[in-house]
């Protein structure tokens, strides 16, 4: 594993994803009748999305395996996954919410911000060449 290949935003994303994974096993709701952990409900979804996202992050950045492409789509996929993970605890917030749900929400927000930062960096640092502009807009007739 080559963790030095991760940017600061990607490192923040990785830590937030790991916190989401841990939070899935903590208590999400505690009422007088019932105590529920995340994996007994919607935490299974966040656990699956977080694990998938961690694999995408590590493979697209070249930490695990070889970098197969430029990795231009992965930051936007991770941004969508982060938004989805934030959406789940927002739907489940009640007066019975416990630490696991709040931790998932907080880590999800941090993950969303870091993913947006990485997607912004990926989008705006892509070099444009004259050839790529011709491909996008067609020939100009001024060759």
C-alpha cells in the first residue's frame, strides 16, 4: 500500500469513511422499548456504501493495485456516495437518536466536504489542450 499517493482531501475522505464504518456498529436508537445498532437497520446500507467507497478511493488513487486511468470519474462517484450517506441519518433523526447515528451524520458531512474538495480539484486541474478543445467544439475553420 502506497498511502503517500493520497491527497489531503483523499486522506480526510478515508478517515471519514472509516468512522462511518465504525458508526454502523454503534447504537443508532435507544427508546424505552428498544435499543438498535446501525447494522440492525439502515446502518447496513451505510456500511455497504462506505466499504464500496473505500475500495473505489484506494483503487482510483493507486494506493492498491495500479492506477488504470486518470481517475477523473471516481471523485464524483465518491461525492454521490457521500451525499447518500449524509441523507440516511437525516431521515432517521428522532428524539431517540444515539451516538452511532450522530457520528454517521458528522462523518458523512466531513466526507461530503472532502469529496467535494477532491472533485473540485480534479475538475479544475485537468489540463486542456488545443486538441481536446477541437474535439469538444469541432473544427473552427481557422487552421
